[in-house]
C-alpha cells in the first residue's frame, strides 16, 4: 500500500508529468475565465479555500513528509539541513495562498450581495501606523529572531570541507532559494538563465503596477475582480519559481539526473540525453545534408522561430484574440505586457522541447557564446 | 499644572559678567595639536591601506606550473582516460586509438568540474548535467561546446609536455592543429 503510494509519487515526479499536472491545475485552482470557473465549481476545487480544505491540505502535506521521513531514501534529502526551509516553504506558501483566497472568496460573495468588502472600515475609523502597525511588526520581529536563534542552535550550519576545484560534489546544488535558477540554467545558456531572465523577473514584477490598470480589488482581497492577473502571477510564482525549487531539491540527483523522491540515488543511473540543436534537426535530420559553414545560414531556422515567437505572436494576438485589450491598454502597455509574458512563457516551452524532443538550443552559435 | 515655567539648564547662572570664557590658544599649542592630528591621520589611513594592500597578496601561491611533464607515451594505455593530473593541473590525459591529448577539466557550461564515469565512458558534470564523450565532444545537457584541449608535445627527453597556456577549441576548428594532439 505504502509502496504503491511511493511508486506513484516517483512516477508522477517525472518532470513531464508533474510539470504538466501543475500547469493544468493552476488555471483550475485560479480560474482566469468563466469556462475554467465552471470546471472549478464542477470539480468542487473551490472547497480548497474553505477551512476544511485548509485542514485537509495541511494533513496531506504532513502525511507526505511523514512518509518521506520514514523512507530510507527520501529521509536523506529531507533531513539535510539545507532542505529544512523547503519543508517550511510548503506549509507557509500554502497557508498564505489559502488565507488570501479564503478572504477573497468571502469578499466576492459579499460584493455579489451588494455589501462592502469585509476589510471596509468607516473612513473615520483609522488605524495608526504608530503604535498599531509598528507594534505588530515589532512583535513579529522578536518572535522571528527567537525562531532563528533556536534554529541555528539546534541545527548546525551545513558547512562542507574546504573548496577544491578538482572535485565538485555530485550533485552540486545551489542554496535552496537559487535552485530555480539552477534549473533554468539546464535549459538556457548562462547569459539568458543567469542574467537576462532574472532581470526580466525583477523588472517585470516592478512593472506590474504600471501594466495592471484594474483598480478593483485595491485595498481588499478579491479574486473575481482580478482573476486573470492572479492566475498569471500564480503560474509564474508557484509553477515557474517555487516548483522549480522543489524540482531542484527533491527530484535532482547525482549527475543532475531526475530521480523520484523515494528513489535511491544511483550515481550510475544511465539516462540518454543526447541533445540536438534545431540546426542539426533541420539540416542533418530533415534535409540529410551537413551543417553549412556560414553561421547565419546554419542557424536561420532558429532565428525565424525565435523571431516569429517574439515579434509575430504579439501582432497576431493583438489583431485577433486580444483586440479589446489593445484598445483599453494602449500600444505601449500592451507591448510591455506581451514582452514580459512571452519571455516568461518561453521557459516552460523550452523545458518541454528539451524533455520531449531533446532539443538543446533553437539558435546555437557557440562560436560567439550566443545560444537561445 | 502650575504656571511656573521651567528654565533651561543652560541659562541658569548666566549673566554678563559670568560669560563663556575663551580658552587660551596660542600659536605654539595650535601648531603642536595640528601636528599630532596629522600624524594620527596619516598613521591610521596608512595602516588601513597597508592592511588592504597586504590583503591582496595571499600567503600561499596556489598555482601549479602551467607547463608540466606527464611521463612517456607508453605510460598511457589506449582508449583510456587518465585522471591522475586532474587534481593538480586540472587536466585529463586521454589516449584513443591514434593520439594522446590533454582535456581541460572546466565544464564549458558554467565551469564546474565534471567527473569521468568509466562505465558509461563519459565526462558528466554534477552541476547541470552536461555530458562529454571521451574525445571531449559535448552530447548531453546544456554545455554549448566541447571541452578545450591543451597544447601537447614531446619534450627532448621523450616525455610528454603539456602546456596549459595554449588551448584549442573544437568549434573554431582548432583541434585540427597538430599541436593539440600527439600522434602515437
């Protein structure tokens, strides 16, 4: 029974399956359109944001970790001092998401009945920063300091032997909060995954207030009034950031191969990963000729693909599906939104191409360190 | 509350006669204090920068020689990878059917040190999973180009001489260069 559970978790942890599941689940949990909302209600997924839903989910997470703790393979990963924050992250992220959605659903119902949101106060009934807010912050600060002190006393810092350039630990993992970035580095060239995409993350987050012109839901929790925005954010945050951290922590083993969490880390597991560039797919496999010597001719298919993706897609979308959006948003805002959205979406697209077609790079010019 | 006003401490007892007295500063005492001040300033900043500059020169020189001898061609059996020189010189010595060459141990993706897996006959990087064949050609994971080769030649005494100051990149066609391998 327990073995069946472990085997199924190992099977589901395969990135093609787990990533697809999460990608399908996110729009169902945070339905951006009426169609998804209907399925959400039909599957009764909205019950997740009730108090019972919270209790059951917490119990499921705890059960998963309890089984993992008793498992001889998974417990090695779980009890590593580096990975303790990940366990906390499961609980804290779920709780914060749940709390926001719980309050948002209550408010959505109130608004539907014509009531004010539950956070609404009489304009004269003010809360002062000092002392009301600062006291809360001060108490939180003290409690958190106590927690950190106790943690650092109980668990020794995971220091290793002095660095030796001749022997890299296998697997060699970044600190837990950087494992999402490390996972991106598997799919993209260092200058994209390490510099360009993080800049897009930071600038994109800063640009949200300028791109999201919906004034509803300002100062109170609400899902219905900004469901598209919440869905896009949750997909980027939970699937493209947090899940990649979990993937790097629990599912990556020796030689950076994928392992199920309950699977033994066999350093000699052989996984065929013969990655091929798009140029080789086109010239060698499709046309049966060798690669041309001219770099631009060699990579022209990749340039066309990337060009269509980045420059033609937004135009097509603006002309068809998102016609109304262009009108209300204006060209500049729409262009910015499309740029950030397409760059964000390029990550899962590239990951799937790597997993399914063993595609290494769309454009591969190692001569000039330019690979996309 | 009484109407009695509080008087600031500073104003108590002050009057025209009892005013603030000037300290007696002579030209001599001023100059001596100035000298002391400058001496202290120079001492502190000088010491600070001395320590900073000293910090730039570590106590140990880690660098092994860039050019080194690795023994005679007969010492290497064919179709094998010698990992003896990995730790000290960051180089693998590979002998295939017809040549001996020295591969750099720096992964071309982000610079970790791959491991040689004899069973699978490949170099596998533990950081992001890049894989290289025995020849140094990349075939799996994100590494965009093969491992680099070092200049290799025969010294006068018949030993193999590896020169790490010169490296040869496959993607630039430099592996054709006769200096990048040793015919055996």
